C-alpha cells in the first residue's frame, strides 16, 4: 500500500521525474491539494500523475504535463497571465501562486462554477474567472505576459497572438485534438516565434469562434 500515491509529495516526485526543476512550481504543487480540485468520487486518484475525468466529456490535464506547460511560461512572480480552459481550477491555482494575477476563461458554465468554488475554498483571490469562448482570449484584460491554452488547435488563434505582450510567452498544444506537439512560443516584433516543443500529448479540441466549431465532437 505504501506505493499508492496518497499526497502532494507524490506529485512532486512525479514532476521531478519528468524533469521539472522550477522550485517555485514544485512548492506550489506541494501546497495545493489536488484532491480538492477533482470530483469527490475521484479523490483516490488525485495524487497519481494521470488525467481525471471531471464531467461533460472533459478531463483534467495530467499534472506533469500541466507543470511542463506552466514551466514553459518562465514565471517569476510579477506576471499577468491568461489561462484558456479552467477545468476545475487546479492548474489555475498553481498559476495564481506563481504569477501576480490570472485571468482564466472556461466555456462550460458548470465547470466554471465548480472551479470558482474550489479556488475560493483554497483562498485563491488573484484569479478573475470568466465564462465564455476562450479561443478569442480576453481582450479587455490584454496584453498578457503569458498565455497557456489547455486545448488543441492546429495553429495559435489570431486573437491570442495579438494579446501576448512583446517578449511574452504562449504555450499551446498544436494539432487536431488527440495527438499534439505542446509548443512554447515567444512574441516577437513579427509575431509568434516557436521557441521549443515541450512534449507530445493528447488534448481535447479547442472549441469556439477561433477554434473548432462548438458542436464538433471533442476527441481526447
């Protein structure tokens, strides 16, 4: 039984095993109880490095994958960050502990409500959570020092490119949904420049005006 993951330190070990070195990020994982950000009937799997179903055909991002994406933003503490795809708020909470403030947008109202409750219970106050089409970003709060997109599309939607501050970073899964390259981009004078591929992964599709049609079927 000792080998069964049972707490945040198990996630920290899993993150170190895949190469995460940002000590601030590891401490955020250590002090943010993932069990409080998954459905109650999934709490037993909260500290395993696996995605967790959260309803409405959605799953959480695998913690090590989420950590790679966050580390790709290079956060130092003073950044204004946009997150596309709140889910139940675990990644949002990590971002909130690493940046100055976070704007997070979730297209599914019920998930957004549950995420808002989860964040409130943890005392996370530097997050503005909106319900809406994340493919267009949140232009009235732009520009952002970092943007993380937790859904796949073959290219970065034009509104998100425009909302990254010069020299800012954007991390997004690039692909059709189900087989992606998770790419870190940097905003330059001429647009987004691909800096490096963080990993391969499988994501649900980014739906919305600047993504796939909302009535399209998600693929994971």
